[in-house]
C-alpha cells in the first residue's frame, strides 16, 4: 500500500512539475544572459498586454497567443494595457532608452530596425521591439523557446521560463527563400504555409518564381489568354526526361487577387514578396500563347520536358518589348516590392543567331563582337537595360541572375549569384548589390542525404544540411570590408521539376531552412554545427505539431 501511495505521489509531482522553456533556439539569438536558478511560471488564464490603440501590435500579440496555445495548450487572455500582465509587448528597446542621448541623429541599419529584446523576471515576460517587426521577431523567439506539450497534458500545462535577458538582431538585411511555382503549381494555402515557415526562421524575403517554359502562372489582365492557356501543358514527362509521358493535362495560375492576398499575408509576417518573370529565356509558356514573339513563329507547345528550351523571346521584334512592359507594368501594380526579378538566366542564343529580325536589331544598335561579349549577349544586355529603366521609372530596383553581369549592369541592378560565388564577387567588386545563392550551398532541390535510396527523386546533386550551414556569404578572403557591404545576404532556392506535392516541398525545405537561417541571422563566430544539430530536434517537434513534413536525417 505504502509503495502504491509513493508511486501515486511521484506521478502527481511529475504532472504538476512545470516544463521548461529553452532559449537555445534556431536561429540562435545574439546574446542570451540567463539565470536558470529562478523561473517565471506561465499558466492558462494569464494575460498578454499590448497597446490597444495599435492594431499592428494587437496583431502581433494575437499571433503570440495562438502560438502559445498551439504548442502548449496554455490559453492566454488578451489584456491590452494591463501593466501587470504576465506577457507584455512594448515598443522601444530598454537599452535605447538608456542610450537615448548618444543615439540621437544616428540612422539605423535595416538590421538594427529589426532588433528586439526579451526579459523574463519575477514580473513576467516582456517583449521589446524597436519597431513592430522586432516585436514579431521577439514573439517568434518566445514561440520557439516553448516546450511542445503532449496533447493530454496541455490543459493543465505550466511553463517555467528561466529568468533571462535576450538581445538580438539579424546579421544580414536580406534573408531570402525562393520557390519555383512554375514547373509545378502550388495552391495559395501551400504558399502561405511556406511563408509561415520563413517567418518562423526570421526570413524576410520570398522570391516567387512565376514563369517557365513549362508554364506561365501570373495573370496579366491586359493579356487574358496568357495565363489561361500558357499555364497548361498537355502532359508531363515522367522522371528525368525518360521519353515516357504521364498523359495528364497539368495547369494552374495565380490571379492578381490571389497574388495580393499572398502579398498581404507575407507583409503581416514581415516578409517582402519579390516576383520573378524570367526573361528573355524560359518563355515557352508565353510563346505558346503568342508565337509571334518567338524567332521562328512556332508553334510552341507549353513544354512537357525538363531543361531549357532553345525558343526564347525574339529580341528583334518590337512587340516583344511591348509585351514585356505590359507584363512588368501589371507585376509592379500587384507587387509593391522595391526589388523586381527579371530572371535573365540561361537564355540560349541559337535562335537569335539565325533570326533576321534579331540580327537587324543588333545592327541598328551598332553591336559588334568585341571578343569578350558576343553580339547576342549584348542583345540580351540591351533587353536587360530596357527592363531596368522601365522598373526604375516605377521606383523599383531590378534583380537578375548572375548572367546579367556578363554584358555589364547599370548602376542600381542587383545580382543574384547562382553559378557559384564568382558572379557575386565580381559584382561586389564593381559595387553592385549582391544576393548570394550559389548552387553548391543554396540549391535545396538537390538531395540532402548521401544514400539516395528511400529519398524522393531529386534533380541530382548532394546538399546536406551541414553544407548549407557552412556557407559564408561574405567571402572575407576575397572581398575587402568595403566590398562585403554590397552583399545583401543569402537565399536558398527550391526548383520544382521533381517536386510536385506539398509534402515533398517541405521535405526539401526542412531542415535546410534551419541551416540557412543561422547563416542569414547569426554572426559567423556564433555558428557551431554540433550545437545546431542539438537544437534541431526541438524544431522537429514544432514541425510535427504544426503539421509540416521534413527530412528526418541530418548529414
Ligand atoms: C537558375 O538556377 N537557372 C537560376
Ligand atoms: Zn529573333
């Protein structure tokens, strides 16, 4: 009997024991000063305070309330303006208040504007942000510090928060992830989930790849047939251009209304959406609808195989520029992003070499092969410059894949370095801004485990989590301090030739997104792969709770 009573007592004690918050999250905050001998206990019914007159702060408080409930079962009350609430959201950093005089007149970097702090003491949990974005980041940090409480224990959960002061801000101003929704189409709900994961990892740029040889997926109202017909391929090759086809029509595109919905959803999570219309190559989806824009006149079926079509927009046809300006004009209307991506990668020149219109245009422009730049490469540069000027008139900066560097870039252009880091280094030396996304470290369409058996089919390659983690975007051995300032930040890219379903999307993304998030957020001297690996299982618990797939192996 005594023994049974002892066991019951032990069980009661463990049930009542609070589960602990753990601030060693991903990405790791800059400083965490903890006193683990003392804790603040959070339970259901406690309040979250915020400034009720500020709808943005109310939204951030609401996010936090939802996340706490989702992971722990603890139900918090919204108690605006309650100075004694357990959790309090406050604008302004405590350290800024102390240093007010010294800081006067000093303008903040983008990273400093995202700075936040968290303190936990006997009064409760206070979240501070220099701006609302900082409060959002603080709330995400608190979310990731929460234990994931088993559903059966969630009702009576009590979370012990060790006393702490956290101070944090990101290393890079640009922290991106790309998603190809052209090779395969994904619903608005999948994109929202993708954005949720970016926000969870502190990313602030979503690069949305809209158009390809295999499908055009952005609605252009002035060209209603473009997305309707250009988004549909009659069938798709099975596997890696096996010669066997699935016999299934495949399509889907985003209406402008849906794009605006995504832009707003992203903005609420402090993510900017950068749309990409890839030009003048990767255009067979559009050529299918407007064969007059190709050099040969077509016909051009929406492509059913993988790779890059030789058929591209005709550079010598004046209608090409009218088409591009119509598309880009509507793109700018829908997407407020300062950055607009024009692609510019992998544009085969075979058609241009043979095309009388293209050659006549080259002549008109006085282009000659100077031994460094072929006539056709200069023709592409001419298109880039037209697009750059068009975007500039609308107050936007052009991003292009690193091919745009080949013919020379005008002043405001930004280079996305993908064929290694060479293009990025060259661009930074020329004082162009750079986004680093080299295949060797950032192409998450590659396999992530050495043993391919058991993994879904991928494009090839091998990019384990450890390799992503090891990336150093500033290449300090090749760039001076001054040149490094032109590196805006790194980005991972998810191409989807072989990724057709949401489960597979998230399998490819996670946990490589965790790895890039530390590259994007943390100082290089903070990084330690073994330590990172020890923090990953908790992220996986969160993924299980929120219902997203991930690759369980980590190499
Ligand atoms: C690219 O991967 N073609 C930019
Ligand atoms: Zn042509």
